[in-house]
C-alpha cells in the first residue's frame, strides 16, 4: 500500500514538474541566461531532498527527459570574460571602436638626375680662377657637377679613402674666394671626408651634400704641422677672441658671407671631428652674382652658423 502511494506521489510530482518546466521554457523572462538555469536547479534540489533514493532516481530521469539540467551540469563560464576587466558597474558597450589604420611609410624622396646648367656662367668663372677641374656629365641632385683635380686657392684637398673631390661648381668657386684667407693662415693642405654624398639628414631632408654644396673638413696643415678638429679645435671659444687656427678658420667661413651653414664641434656630437661648411641651395637674388661681390651674412645664415 505504501509503495503504491509513493508511486502515485511520484507520478503527480512528475506531472507538475513537467508543466512547470514547460512554463519556464515558454516564459520570455526565464527562457535565456543563467537565471533560468538557477531556478531549475533550485527546484531540482528541493524535490530531491523530499524523495527516497528510488524516487530521486526516477525524478532525475524524468527531469533529464524534460531537458532540465542539474546545477552541477550547467555550462561553466569561460575562463576569461571581458566583463571581468571592466570597472565595477560599467556596462558592456556595444559601440564598435574602429582601429586606426597603420601609419604609412614615408615615400622615398626622388630627385631626378640634374643636367649641367647650359649657361656655363659658373664654369666660366671657375676656369677664370685658374682651377683645374673636369666637367661631369651628371650627378644626381647636382646642378653643375665638377671634379676638382688640382688645388683650390693653393690648398690641396684630399681624402684618406681616395674619394674624388666632386661637388657643385658654386662650392668650388666659394672655396677659391677664400684663397687670400687660406694663405694668411698658412694652410697648404686639407683632408676632407665628403663633399658630394647623396644622403639625407637625421630629420629626413636631403643634406647639402646631396646637392654637392657642402664639404666636411677634418684636418688642415699649416706648413708641415697638422691640426685635427677633434683634438685642436677649442670648444666654446667663439669668434670674439683669438683662438687656435681651426677656430680662426671656422670664424673666417662664418664672416665671409658665402656659406649658409658653418657647423663645428660646438654644434653637436655628430660634428665633433670636422667642420661642415655649405653654400646656399639657391644663390641670393639681391646680388649681381653669387660670387661677384661679398656681403655680410644674412640673418638666417648667421643664426645657422652660430648654432
């Protein structure tokens, strides 16, 4: 009799549970998410606690048939969820944040191979100054390329690596213009590392060397005595007081008005061992010729020279 009552109770409970499960599945509020699983799990635990072992087994089988999962069988959350890394109370945003496109690599600067100036004014001037040189058919970036084969104003320019003294004609004329100053200082030789070198500066712009308008001087000879910039140049001396011959030479470059850049070891560490001098990329339009007459350095040139 007791067994029959238990079976009847189990049948009634199973029917109620089935109806409850269907109502839970049909409700919009409980149909999704962890809350629905929690409600189902609580009902399961409550019923299991009131039934015998056999009844519990039958109840579990019935629940599985209805699609109700015990709490320990519910799907576990993933080991990492984005919400766990948001500040407390901050809701997950549905706004899509577009990522910035990767920066484009700067396009390489292209300088066409310049042809020799057809007027030949600079070349005529250089010949008139008695300079031995060879006209070059073309050098990339150089307006009037020449190769100096003899001395410039009595000074022999040479390189340890056998580099030829290739430059723009205007730089050669500017150096010859200082012949009187070279002689007064007793300079007979000068070692350079580069004149025409097609390259850019640290800031990415084309250097004056790329146009053949600059030269780097590392050592000079006064008679038989050698003076190297890295050892003999006196940093911080300035041009308002007497200094070593290399300081005097740098001040001569600055005072001539022929050079746009005069950079020394006082400028930065990159120029610790040489004097860098460069003529302007565009000759001043206020004068009849870039070299026919000298003038005081323009404000921009003076500012650059003093850096």
